[in-house]
C-alpha cells in the first residue's frame, strides 16, 4: 500500500494491516521475490532487521545511530538498546553489515 501510494509512511507505521504476510515460502503458486542488484560500494552499510526494530524506531533515529556509531557491532547493539528502551514490544533482530572499505 505504501509503494502504491495508497498510504503515507506515517500511516504505514500504525496501519491495521502492517503485519499481514502477503508472500511466504511454501505457498502455491510460489511467490516472485523482489530482487535488486547494486554495485557494492566500499564502506557501504546495510541494516537487516525485524519489525521489532522498525516498529520502535523511526528512520531518522536509525540514520542517527549509523552516523554516531561507526563500528557495526556497536551500532547494532545501540539499535537494540534503543528499541528496548522504546518499549521492545516484539522480538528485535538487528544485523549491521559493512563492506570492507579497501
């Protein structure tokens, strides 16, 4: 709904269908995955996380932590800490991956 422009990012955070699973492995017919291929950029960081993180913190806070904590392990730990501090209403899974800068 967000991608289609039917709701705003603010509405998506509290929409009653925000946790509805629309595609899953094992369904018939098999779902078509969303795939995007990008050239790696040295020093680039990726955040892989569960909705336990993104339901507790807004994008601006995620970006602030990425800027304030250059070490990926420290950034991940801080994100989990902040999500728990914000309520920790769901399981919180966080992986911060950084490409080698050399």
